C-alpha cells in the first residue's frame, strides 16, 4: 500500500532486484521475454481479480537498453510499443496486432517528475546497429506484454527503466550486469517519490 493505493511491482529477473529495491517491496517476478511476462501477469491479475484485490496501479521496473538515453539514468516510460508484431503485408501498421484496436505506442501512467522515454518491447536482446531500425528511445523484453494484461483487467500501468547497456556492442551477459547495482539504487530512489506523487493526484 502506497498513498492508500494497492501497488503491484513487477520485474523480470532476480539480478535486477538488488538490496535497495528489496528493502522497499516484493515484486511479481515474470521471467524474461514477452511470453513469460504475459503468462505470469495474466495469471497474477486473474487470481487477484477473483479475490477482489486487483491493484490500483501496476509498476513495471528494471533495466533497458538504449543508444539515446544516458547510461545509468532512470526514465519514466511515456509509452510502449511491440517491435515483434509486423502484419504490414496485410495492411496493418507495424506494431499493431491484427483485429485489435490499440495504437502503435500505448501510453502509460506517468505520475513522477522524471525524464520520460518511449519504450519498445520485443523478444530479442538488441545491440549494435539493430537500434537504428527501432522507433523508440529504449528497448526491453516485457513491458508491452504486461501492458496488454493490465488492459484486460482495466488496471493502470506505469514503467520505470534504468539504462544498463546500449552504447557499443553487447555480446555477453556481463555487459548487461555491469550497471545493475547502480540501477538498483537509482530505481529505489525513484520508487521513494511515489507516495508524494500519488498523494498529489488525490
């Protein structure tokens, strides 16, 4: 409970969940990638719905890659898109799921006074020149799937992402892990802004 609201924190992987975040909340861990995130999020929200305890807000947080946003900095997610979805051969805009009415960039809740970024979700670890083909400021592997599950249950979603990699080539997991301890500390500081920000919305 934060500012009289039920908050469900969601993360993908244990390495992102450092000592600073552990002092503040226990997250739903989805696993890595859009399929794992969709399954875990959908099941969790279904169970909470049956219990009558759906959250008032879901907060997805963790690391992200970017060649535009500064390494080690925390960004609030303004919108999320799905870079894997491409039905453009049948006249559907890239990023839009056929027969569903959703925009390419789905807006998220942005209650904090933090820099904002557009996020792209996909099933691949992005590196090198692959960034040039992605119409977004940063990339992750879960947020769009979480957003779709939240839409099904009419639960608002916000996102916080720290930039762990992007400049240069990412060719080993150690390159991703290098800044996680710093991001843990800075994400925790961002979470600490929530009580005042949510109270101000009342």
